[in-house]
C-alpha cells in the first residue's frame, strides 16, 4: 500500500519536538551565505530570493555579489533601464526574474521611500512577488512569523510529518495548513525554524540520496519510521535544455547582453540553425518584454519600463 498525503502530523512528529533539534542543527551546520549576514539587509534578502528560484546557490553567488555591488539599494536598480537588469542577470536562466526584480525595485522606490517594506501585505503587493517570496523576505529579513514553503521545506515536512517521500507537484492547501501547524508560536523562533528547515532540506533531506544518519530528527521522521515507503511516482527530473526554445532564447539573449548598441537581425540569425525555432524564440522574448524590436530589423534589451507581470 502506498502512502497518501495528509495535512495531519504524525504522532512521532510533535511540532515542539522538531523545533529545537532542527534549529540547533542549523546553528552548527548552516552555510555562510552573504544574504544571511546582517549587512545584507532586506534588499539583499529579496535579491537572493529572486535569484535562487530554480537556480542553485553556487551559480547565484557570483551574480548576487556583482548585483549588490552595482545596485546596493532598490533605488539604484530602479534608476537603470530594465535591460540593464537583464544584462546583469547573465546566465542565471529564467531572465524574466530580472524584469520582475527591476519592477519591484521601482515600486519600492516610488511607494515605500526606497525601503523594502516590512509588512507582508505590502510585500505581496509588489510586482513580481508571490506568496513564497513575500513570506521569505518578511521572515528572513525582518524575523517575522510566516510559513515559508519552498521545495526543500515541503520535502522535509512531507517526510517528517506526513510519512511520504515527496510532496505533491504543486503546493496544496493541506501543505499550507501543515506548515502553519508546525510553525513555532514565538516570532523569532519561527523565523529561525523557517531558515533551519529549508537548510535541512537543501543539505540533508535531499530529493535523492537523503542522509538520514546526519538528520537531527531522523528518530522522529514519520517516513523513516514507516520504513521509507516509495512514493507513488519517481522524483521529478530536471527539464531537458539542449535543443529547446529555452536554449535558443538563451543564445539570443547572450548576443544582446554583450552588445552595447542595437543588434541587427543577421547577428541573431547566426546563433541558431533552425529559422522557425529561432523566430519563435525571438517572438517569445519580445512578447515577454525581454527584447525590444527597433526599426530596420534591429533589436536591443528593453529600455523602457517593463510590465508588472513581465
């Protein structure tokens, strides 16, 4: 019999019994990351959250440091053309995140005096920010009590509390209820718990080759106590990249990032052999606001203000 998802915690995983060992583990084993340092501030936390979406830490680190050196405040980024954000994004992938971050910086400069708001609702109202990012910034930057549910946290909770190997493909209402049930009552402890449970999923309770021998709550983990039953399906695999429209888009953007003046169509034609796929990818970049077409068949990174939902 396969395990089913449940919003209820296992008797083996009393919430209070999880907090202390996970937070104590985090105090000893947390990575020294620049966005966790006090000097990062709320803006540094926000930048990291945008960059870390679907991108590993080792790829984010150099771009993050260059970004904060160039734009240490939201107003600094807001003053630049959105195309500069796309250029600085480099090869992080999913470059619409750069436009969203630029839009958020403009809103912060215009609505909040250049300071990242503390209020969760105000964070959520910023362009390009969803429930996860708003909760993460409020928790990690301001020490507030919010359920922060990324893929790593969801996997830890699925295993430790509900006894299943993997969480559902998309976050469910049951997962949100569980996360709130597991949240410590004291605000600063809740913020530490959010960071600690995320780090546990990133370093120990990983999608594959989990290291239960290093886990501070292995003795209380419902999935381990049940004999680690297999999930109904395999762990999700990474998307294929080679030969896809994403790869073509990346090559087109690379040409535009390197150019300081508008690029002729011929320069873009040279990056990919299939004209149909190349045209489709270029049209998609234009539609997404990542590329701006000009007269004479030339293209450039966007110089105007991007749409809020670019």
